[in-house]
């Protein structure tokens, strides 16, 4: 009887330890007043793509191009692979890094350096009137308010997003999936 109790306690302890190792909640987390809590482990999510020196709108490219690294939560990625659409509670992180050409043994090309920008794109159909919202995470605050619903980010994604207001057209591994599922907006290719 005592051995059975010890085994049962050991199994409970192992289960609790495994549950505590979960990296983050599955959904975006918000403060009581609606601010997005900065997801700290986004670099452990699914990496989608990197752009180099990309600009949108009327902005001029900088002398040294920036790297745009895009990450999405694993559960949203898995759902997209099955349906070609982003499920509710999807969260993307856009990490902008400076580039450099001189360093170590590099003789040509660019490599990434420090973070110069960080943004989140969150889908929450109950929370946001337009389903999606953008968050500027550039400061070090633990949480931030959503950008205005008519922000330039929102307008651009509504107009130019290939799938559900997202720039899937720049994620080469997802384009064929969206096309096969019939969710890819053809005008996004131009």
C-alpha cells in the first residue's frame, strides 16, 4: 500500500513539473484594462520568414537595411496548415533587427544585430471590432495598448494582406498551402 502511494505521488509530481515547463499560455494574454502582455518567449515560436530592407508605403529605405523576422504561435501555425486560415487568438511577432556588413570573418553580405523594433499582430474577434489589432512593443513596458483601429498598419494589412489581413505573400512556405486551400487573395501577388 505504501509503495502504491509513493508511486502515485511521484506521478503527480512529474505531471505537475511537466505542466510547469509549458513555455507560455496558448493565447495572447491581456491586462484587465486590455493591454497586451508582452510575450517573452516568441523566439521559441514558429519562425515564418525574414525580409531584408523591406519598406511599405512612402518610406524610403535606410542606408543599412533592416531584417524583419516573423514568428507565430505553434497552435496558430498548425491550424493554418490544416485550413489555410489563422484561427482566433493568433499572435504574430515582427522582430526588426539592425543589419551589419563588417564583423568577424564576414567578407560580403549582411548579418543581423540588435533589435530596433518589435510589434505584435493579434487576432481576437471578441476583443477587436476589426478582428485584428497591432501593438507596438518597442518600449520595455510589460504591457501595451493596441494601436488605433485606423492605424496605417491596420489599413495596409486590410488592403494588402494575402490571407486574413496577414502578409502570407511574404512567407514562402505558406503561400502554396493558402493557394491549395483557396484562401490566398490573388491581388496580393502584385
